[in-house]
C-alpha cells in the first residue's frame, strides 16, 4: 500500500465521520430553518454550509490552544 493509498483512506474515513456527525446533530427546528435560509441566500448546499461552519469553529478552537492559525482549504469557501 502506497502513501497515496493511505492518505486516500484517511480522507475517506474523515469524510465519513464528518458526514455521520452532520447527520447526527441535534439542532432545533428554528435554528435549522435559519441555516437553510442562509444556505439558500448564498446558493450553497446546506451540507456545505454546516460543514464549513463546523470546520471554521474547529479551526478557531485549535488556534486558541496553539496560538497558530491553521491553514485549511475550506477557508477559501467561507459562506458567512
């Protein structure tokens, strides 16, 4: 197994875990309606909006502890 194969498997596992986390979120209906409205206004999918918001929040939390701004590709596609 090459490093590329290992990286691909890790990316797939992270994607599946993230998909599961999004599907299992317990969000109040009013909040979800607001998220849906924001996604429609920005012409993005609800999944991408929530994913970006969660990853941005994770980045901020990690940056607080390390005092270093992490670079993630999702920063290029901020929606709000």
